């Protein structure tokens, strides 16, 4: 899909909300293309292809509308993004706002890294990146993937997280598991060239290994994004790794980042509903992944899920600390938990024979658009 020039973006900004919200991705029974002559029709359905692959397509369209109404900036202010058009839910002093970087599910990943919730900084980066990706001609899933890559664990937290994952030996384990996967899928005595060079291969939108360069075209001519191995955070792009948050969209308490403690997640009906809905869907699309919880608040959420039968406690690397610089004890916490985490990693055996249900079946479990 070709990138959009400034005039095209201005036409999109000037079109009506109905014209934008009525557009949709090809192959989706819930969305239809706009009438001939509308602003969106002139743009060829700009930015709205692939909506059927998103968890919250209506929220994505509203976010595109909000971002289209704003000028391009290096950084947006709270007053520009904490607005009704991006508000998903509220209850008392709690508000949940939309950010696009946890829209895409993964069925092939065997490691699930889970944070608590995106903060303001991640929200701003995510929406700003989405805006730029749409202007550059990405479809909706592509814009969400770009937003995810830039926003997840942004800042020094990402650097510290990667250092901990290296110390844990995750890169070596991923290479080991890929070799096991390749062996399990090849007939005895045969070797597939496609299995060469798997270690460290990052994931594209379709879950296949990356080719050289940043993108390739699928049969429909749409761009699928790929990222070269060896980049600083290629580990998080690995096709066997999926990152998410137990509260997938930013949650604020009286306008401040929600910390997981006031109120505790288990005591908030709103937060418990969001968490169970999202993580239930994540875990349904995977098969008994190894779960790395970033901090005690995430551990608390996982224990609630384990009590309801969504996961086994043996899947979780308990004690992994929150990698934020605000957690001054993170290094000592990590070292204290390391022996137990290494033991669980040694015992973890991914099941490569499992076939994930289709995304449509996953969506039937929950009314995702209400999250």
C-alpha cells in the first residue's frame, strides 16, 4: 500500500467520523468500504485494511480519527490524548484509555512476557507511532506492530529487561526450542533449508521468519513488517516471544499511571474484568507458554488466573522483578529469584504439536470491543 502524501492526510483529517468509522478491512463481515466519492474511498480505504485482525477495531478507528485531528508533533501532551475519543472505560477514579500496541495476538509464541499496563509514556509513543505508520501507508495491523515495537517497555526499562532476559539465558533457550521445533516438523532423515538460521529470527505479522530488510509484500500487495536480527531489542521480536500487559491499554488512577496497588487489581471489578478478558484471550490463543511476569502486581493477576484454571503455576517464572528504574531493589530481587527461575526454564518443554484455534474462534470467547 503506497504511502500517503500530505494532501491525502489532510483529506482524511477533513472527512467525517462516519465516513472513517464505516470503513473496514477486506474479508471482514463486520466492516464495509465507504461509498464512492467519500474521502476514505478516494484514499483507497487508507489505514483501515486488516481491521478484522484487530481486537478492538472500532477503538482503532476512533484513535485514527483523534490522531488525524492533531498536527504532527515530536511529542503530544496529556491534554491532547487523554480525551473522550480515546477513553474506553471509567469507574470512579480509574480510567482506561486506548493505545494500539497490544492489538495483535500471537499463536506461535512459547514465551509470554507480561507487564502490568502501559503508562502515559508508552501510550504517547504508541499513538504517535501509529499516526506516523498510517501516514507512511501501513495497514492497521502494520501500524499496531510498529506502535508495539516502539512503545513496549520504552526507556531504560527495556534495556534492564533485556539484560535480565540475557542473564536468564533466554536467547539460548529460544535457539534450543527452535531446533526442537524444526526436528519435530521434519520427516525423519529429511532436512528443510527453511529450517536453517532460525535462531534469533524475529516475527512478522504473519508469524513467519523474516527475510532481509524491513518488509515484504504478501499476495495481496499489503506490507508485512519484518525486523533484521541483531538489532538491540531483536529478542523481543523473536517469533517465539510475545509481549503483552495484563491490562492491555493504559489505565490511570486520578490521571496518574496505575501502579497495581491502589486499588489492588483483584478488588476492582473494572480492572478484574479487563484483565480476565484480555489474558483469557491471550492464553487461549497460545498453548501453555512460559510466562515471565514483570513484577508483583502482575504475579497477583496471574495467581487469580491460575485459580480460575487459565494457567498452571508451573508455567510462571515467579519472582521476576519489575525492571523499571523506580524499583531500586530489582537487581537483588532478580538474583534472589534466579535459581528458581532457571529450574523452571530447564523443566519447561514447549508443545510444538499444538495447533492454535483460529482468531475468529478466539474472538467468540469474549466481547473484546467492550474491553
